[in-house]
C-alpha cells in the first residue's frame, strides 16, 4: 500500500461518503427546514463564476472551517463588495492557499458554492457581522458539509500536501470504521473552531495528510472499505432542534452544557475580547432551550449553580488585545472570561434534576444512573446589566423553583405531559419522565417544551442584595485533591476550619504560599451534600448531611467587586458572621 505524500486524495471517496450518507442516514444528517432568514448566510462564494453572490435558501454550499492566522487576503468590506460581485473578480485577488484549495475541491465535488467567513461576512458592517456571528451555528448546521482544514497552522497552507485524484479508489482500500482522530493541531486549539465542529452535521476533515469523514451516524477513514459506511438503522438518537437544526439536546441538559463549556475554555483566541462571539452560536442555541435565556454564557435557569464554576487547573484571565477594558465584555464572574481547564464536576448541582441518562455509565454499572450528592439552593435574587446605568434584567432561576415545588411531600400534580413514578419505599424517592426525552428520568420536572424566546444576553455586571463577611485564612495554601489548583482554608473564630476556597489563577496558585490578608466573602447561594461517599474536604464532618453557603472571595475596584475565588463555608459560621450588603459584581 503506498503511503508517501505522492499518494493522491481520491475525490471519488469523498463523493461516495456524501452519497451514502444522503441515501442511508435520512433526517439524522440532513439539514432541517429554514424558518428564519436570519439563520441563512448573507453571501456565498460562487466557485464557478469566481465571485461573491447573495445567498438563497435553496443553494447547496460547503462551509469552510480553518485557522486564519496571519495569512494575507482580500476581505469582503463595504468598499470591496461591488467589485467582488463581478464575475471572475476572485481570480484576480490574493486569496490564501486554504481558500483556493477549498474552492477547487467544491468544483471537483460538483458543489457550486462555498461559505468562508472572510469572504461571506462584510467585515466593517457591524450590524451584519453581529447577525452572522449569531447565526454561525445555523450556517454550519445547514451546510451540505463542513470542510475542516486542520492540516496547516494558518490559511496560507494547503488543505493537504498530497495531490487530489478524480479516478475511482483502488481495490486495496479496506479497514474498519474508526472515529476521527483529534490530533494535536492548531485547528483543534482555536476558540472559533469549537462551534463550527459542534454544529456541523457532516464533516470532511483534512489533517495529518489524511482525510476523514464524520456525520451523526458514522465516521470513516479514507483507507477503509466504503461499504462499511452504511449503517442501518442508526443507533444514535437524533437530537437536532427543529428551530436551529443543531446537534444539541432540545431540552435543558446542563450536564452536557457543563462538558461543552469545559471543552471550550482551554481554547485560544487571538483577540480574547471575541470570546462571546466565538461562543455565540452555542449561546443562541442554548438560549432557545433554557427558559430565561443565557447571561454572558451561563443559563439563567440554573444560574446559581452556574455561578459557582471552579477551575481544574490554574486559569488565565482573558484580557482584551484591542478594545479598552471598559468596552470589552469579560466579567470576572463568568467562566467565558477565563482560559484553561474547568472542573465540570463542580457544576453537578446544576443538573441534580437528572436521575437517569442513556449512555451515561461512568462507574460501569450499566444502569445510566447519575450519582448526585450536591444541591444548590437559591438565597440571592440576581439581575444583570450591560453597563452601570443601563436597565437591569432579573434572572429567573426556574430549576430551583421547580425543585422546591415538586420534591415536597405534598407537592402538586406534575405539569402537563410529565408523569410521576412512585419509588419503592417512599414518595420522596419518586421520579418523573417526559415523553419528549425517552430513556431519561428526572428527580423533579424541569421546563421542557415551553414557549421559550430566550436571549443570549451580554452583560458586564450583576446586581443583588446579599450578605458578606470577612474570614481569616490559614497561613499557607494547600493543593486541591485531584487537581492542580491551590486551596485556601478559612479559619473560624475558635480556630477550626470554617470553609475553603479553590484559587482561580496562576498568580494565586503557588503551593505553600502565605496569604496574610483577610478574605472578603460574599454569599452566592446555599448548598447541601449527602456524605454517603467520600467528598473532598468534608469526609470528617460529624453530620450526615453537610449544609453550607457558597461564597465568592472578591476584591474591590471603584465600588465594583471582582471574583478572586469561589468556595464554601459552614452554615453556622456564616449565619453568625454575615451581614447584608448591596453588591455590584463586575
């Protein structure tokens, strides 16, 4: 079998992948109906006429996902628009190799149009740019397929170092289906490519001088028997939402949200102030699923739980490269403003409504049961605003409201379509099911299928009336079990440990550091945990259930508080020490 760079990429293989998926995978991989013109691309590249054209709903296009880097190229702007709409104009312009190769590949596949951000969004039209960034998830979801150019470090490199060949594949091509390999490539580390991969139904991936296929139902490598791409029936449940056509759960699955956020945070952005744009497609999709929408990347429905996010390793604060600090939306309280590894398990109280989830089997039990210990209880009413003086919008934490309503022994009948199943011992062990999410079981109902028109808000500030107190830390930090973060223990007046904080950033995270200052803490929420199994920092507690308050260590600048760390303190300590405060959190 030839294996050198001279061995060509066979276009016939790509055509077979597409044709087989079209024939076998039906609605699992097919783009949904477009109900909103705002979900369409505005412009497309016509690869045969070599110019920019207005997009239309019936035009089949390839979406290009790539790393721009510092490659030189013409861009679509107000001043170049008229010229680039002239037939043949792109023949005369400087285009980077990746885009040229993508245009040639589209031609070879008999697909007439290509979407590429630099040429299909008017870069100096702020209104159009914002609308298209918001629609990014839909643009990739509704493409004929997404072409992922992960071969090169930037757009000046080729799709592949191997030639393309139009002849049929040789008989020696055989093998087994294997998932697309995630190589250590620049493409996989960039912030903008996250949602492009997430929302693309079908992907042709060029990387490491190979080409792979991935769709909802199957994956393939170029050197495998093409018959094995046919999977009937598909074993994976289709989870596309009807309104956006994106492959995320069409109900508020905070368990999956936590994992997706943890995958996004390590990614690099040349301009960190673009982080909300790079997550905009995901936010727009989540906003239609979570009642109350999204607040700077976090679902309002479980905002109390979302606010207590924790690092897994020390994080780096995202700081704007171009915009002034006062114009960038990078609040300290949101995870979007930090880069590094999040501890997604710290969010488990946000999905404590889940009892059973198909294909969830971390302990090998085979029952799909999600083990839950933590509960977050709302004690603070939050509102958010984009500026210090703009309108404040309340944040409705509906999950906590429904938990309190439907886990009480005298709770009312469940909402429409929900069914209660009594437990084997007591009513408290009851669980619920909903017909729209078969195979899932819930400890209490959550809003599913409600008429939700949530917005993906971008706010710098949180407002509330809460409680605060000062706590003296023990002299030295220690290392958190199971992660690379330093933990600061807090001292009660009698010298006992009253709580702990997991420190955020690299400057704070030197093991054994001496912390001389008192910690100014603000109350975020209450919490409780059942100590039936080992739980870090709490295993020696004398009570069967540990009750505490989630707190944030803040620093103050100009009357605005900013996050330094989040942790917890014992209930008795906090209730004896804390007093009320009006808080502005930035």
